[in-house]
């Protein structure tokens, strides 16, 4: 059996496209269960109830906590993770199923998070384009390595063998980067983790600018926290280049200032502010 676990703490209005895309998948050789792990206050849209989902609600404080709870109650040997706002490809589940069958020594796999160009407002579409451009996802199957963010598995598009997640768990210290953290924990434990460009999802960013900037602030803060946890030597000189890179994002490749460039600039400012906050954090738990 394959278990798809969706932590539901935010973006409730974006849950239906996610669930609809999962149940629109081509059939695979295994049975499927979909678990919605909801924090109190998350409103599951009524039209989601047309699908055979299992809904659990409790006072989960973060996505990592909800995922760990879901893993402990999932029946599948394979655990897939995604989030409200993700539209998975029509062959997402068969691709995951076949990948693990072809690669019995791989413990985790994930793929790119592509723009959702046909969903949401202009700002939502631009945000998803910017995110995809800046992630610079690999073009080919890649075995992941420590101290490298490129290709790390996003919780919006990941799958793991249950026995590994049951052992290592997602770290509730992180609001968002618990996915990167578990990847590096797996790599430190010599588990094989792979990026597969054929395992595709599209992501719809949140509607409000406040939610979008909060997300970038947390990403900046938690990226530094990850580096503190796993890198023995921190390169603090990078802080002097953050403002330069932010300004350059507006000026290149041309001096013309578009909505997309302004949005990228504001997102960079939020990310950089979070990064500065991350340098002051006391991070523990290095493996």
C-alpha cells in the first residue's frame, strides 16, 4: 500500500486541487490511502469529502508534528508527502511505485516543484515561477549529497520508505525546512536519497502577500539553522552579499522593473531578514 500524508495547517482553500489531482492519478499496482492531518481551525473544504480521504484533527503545532503523527498511523510501506496547493502529475503515484521497485536500495525520492501557471492570481503565478527558477532543479536523476541544497526533497513532492521515517522523524524545530533536515539526517545515516525529475508536481502559492513573505522569512531563517546544524564551519561572509544579490535580482537581466522583478525583490528582502535572524539562533541536534 501507498500512503499519501498531507499536513493541513494552512492554505485550506487550496486543498481541493491537491486531493483532486491525487485521485485523478493513473492506477498503480498498490492500494492507496490519503490521510489529511489537520490542525485545529483548518477547514477541510466540503467538496473534498467526495473523495475517500481519512481526516484526522488535533492540536498539531506544526507540519512536522502532523506528519510524524500521520506516519505512525499510515498503513503503507511507502509514505508520500505533499501539501495543500500542490497539483500532482497524473502519473505521480505510478512513477513513485515503479521507482522504488526499480531501486530497492533507495530510501527516499522526490522531484521538481513546477509553476502552477493556470491557477490563482497573477501574484500567485509569478511566485510559483520565481520559486521554480531559484531552486534550479537538476535535469537528470541525481543521488543527493551532504551540504548541498540543490535537489533536496521538498515535502510538497517526496516519498520515503516508512521504516526510515519511523526511525528518523521530521523535526518540529522547523516550520518548513523539516523536509531538508530529514534528507540530511538520512544522508548522515548513509541512506540513499535520490532526486528524480520525472516525479512532478505543480505548486500554487498562498493568496495573501503576508503569507507569502512569512514563508520566505522562515525559509531564510531555517536555511541558516540547517547550515549551523550540519556544517562544521559556517561561512558568515555570505551575509555581506545578501543585499547585493537582492538588488541584482531587480537590475538583471535588464534595468526594466516588472511586477515579477518587484515581487522577487520583496521576497529576497524577506528571505534575507530571516537569514539574519537565523544567525542569532541557538541550533541544537546536530547528528
